[in-house]
C-alpha cells in the first residue's frame, strides 16, 4: 500500500467533488477528448493544473490554467514545471520582476501562434 500524506488524501478527496468533475468534463470537451500535448486520443486523460495557488480548490482555477493531457505528457508537464520553479528559485528575488517580464513575453509569443520550432529557432539564435 502506498502511504499518502494527509494533504494528498485531502486533494484526492477534492477531485471527487462534483464541482471538480464539472470543470474536468468542460476541459475534456474543450480538448475534444485528446491530449493537448501530443494529440493522442485513445488513452487515459488527466487534467493538469498549470499552476497552484494556496487556498484555491481544484475547480476554482480559470480554464487557462487547466490542460487536458495523457499520462506521459502529464508526467512530463509536472517535471518541467518543477524545473521551471527551481530555475526561478536560482534567480535572486529582486530579479523576479525581470523573470516575469520574460515569461510574459513568451506567453505573448505563444498566444500569437508561435510554434515549438519558432521557439527552438529563437533559442539557437540566442545561444549561437
Ligand atoms: Zn500526450
């Protein structure tokens, strides 16, 4: 038997809440029951929280915070978010405003339709 902390048990209990089930269904429908990461359909799909805020229930997040992902993409997303968080932690707090501006610029590029290839090209240009 896997031991779980009280916090994990509470979280799993919240995921059974009808309010979460409703939000979950809305995100699955938005994604047309396919992984928004790799496009696969015929698999177990999970809803990924792009971020967490203290005190918010799982169903209280805006749709832009929620992603429909397959197990593999969900695991990768969790790992990459943890890496991003650690990277931010290596930047002194007095530079976090600058980090936020850079991330906001990235968000704008993505919102304007930038592809993975566009971003890879930018990275090559910057690292030469
Ligand atoms: Zn996937």
